[in-house]
């Protein structure tokens, strides 16, 4: 009897033309680190009286389909997750050198169907109506760069055979932490030991009355972008800006080469005045929990440069 293992699991995804309807073709084989994307249906305990001390049968509750997918931040596949988060980018370039610009603030977001397969059982779960709610990305001195994508889906269908066919697979070219950099107003920011950023679409579940127990959809709310930076206390550049309430532009980037890079720009960032604690003889650090706001045109811009012609 075969047993499921993560090493043999598969994640195949395709963008939907109709929300909640899995496409018949066009699936992409996407690499992932872990996934909790699935559906669950709880039970409601019986509230009946007069039948003795032992309870009557419970009843089934509504279906909730959601979960996090941890994915590598790579040169090609990550663009599909950015499209799910922000919508289709504006793409320019030619001859293998393309630039894809994703921007916040769009009113319409696409949806995705993803088949999570464990072929040795066999079990293939098609999760449909997936929308990306949040993205969390952490920067540090070493290691691989991963992003956690928080998803809200409509439902899940189980099958014993794949419905994704033979998915298209892109060459994996992964960003590493040592390729990261942070800039403030266009100038490299020194003494940062770690940083993280979180973008949220603040999706609103449309929980209508339906016979199948699923949600009607997940509509985008007001977007937010927040994060934090841990900084060795060597100068008062950030502290002065925090005290004065002066906004700044923060740029987070990972660069393989001039034509292979990811640049995330928060255009108008405000810092709080942090607490500075001395806990021992080592270096003194301050942690700035920042918040982004809309700049001249938008809150944030993400630019992915690679050899993929389009993410439309």
C-alpha cells in the first residue's frame, strides 16, 4: 500500500476565466516549499433535548477553503503569484529581456485553480476560486528567499486522477538572501540586520446562502503594506525621520544581474519612534515597524525583470 509523501507531491495551477470553475487546460507546474491550502467542513454538535443523555447526530457546517502556500521567490514562477496578488502587469521589452511592472490599487483581481496531487495514493485535490489575500516576505543575511502567500478559495473537489494534464514547467532560477539590498530614498541603507514586509488585499468573503456551503467570492478591500526593520543603532537617520514624521521611499530588491531582478518599492513609508533597549554588552538594535501609504500614484510597485514574455 502506497503512502503519500511530500517529495512526490505536485502543485499545478491555472488562472480561471470564470471564478470558481477549474480550467480544462493551461496548467503550470509551480514549485512550493509547503502548502496548507485545502478545504474543511466542521461539525455542529446536536442541541436537541428529550432524547436521553447521549447526543443525537451532529450536523455539517459550512465549507471553509483557505490556507498558506510558501513559495520560492524565483525569477520566473513568482510572477504568477504576483499576478494573483496584484493583477496582470504592464510588460515591456524584447529578445529575452522583459520587464513586468505590478502595481497596487487595482480593483479587479484574478482567480486561480490549483490541483494539489499525491499520485501514490492516488489523490488529486482541485482547489478552485483561489484569490491571494496576503504576501509576507522576509529579508536576512543568508538563506533562500521564500514568500508566504495567504489564500482564500471557494471550494475543493477530490479525484483519483489528475485533471491538470501535463503542466508547463519553467526553469527554476531562485533568488538568494545574499542578493538582497535595501534602499532609502534611492540610497543604500546601512546597518539593517533583517527586514520583512507584508502586503494584504484584505479580501472580504462573500458568505451568501448557498446549497453547497461555499462562499460566493472574495472581494478586495483596502490594501495595506506594512513591515519591520531591525537596525543596528549606529546613526540617527531613521530615528530622526520617525520623530519628525517624515515619509520616505523604501526599496527592497534581489538582483542576479541587470536583466534578472526583483524590485519592490513602497513609495511613501512612515516610521514610528521605536524603543531602544540595551540588554547586554553586545550591539544595540532598534526595530522600526513601518507602514506604507499611497504616494503620488500608488502605494507600492513591484518590478520583475526576466526572460518571460508575458504574464497576461
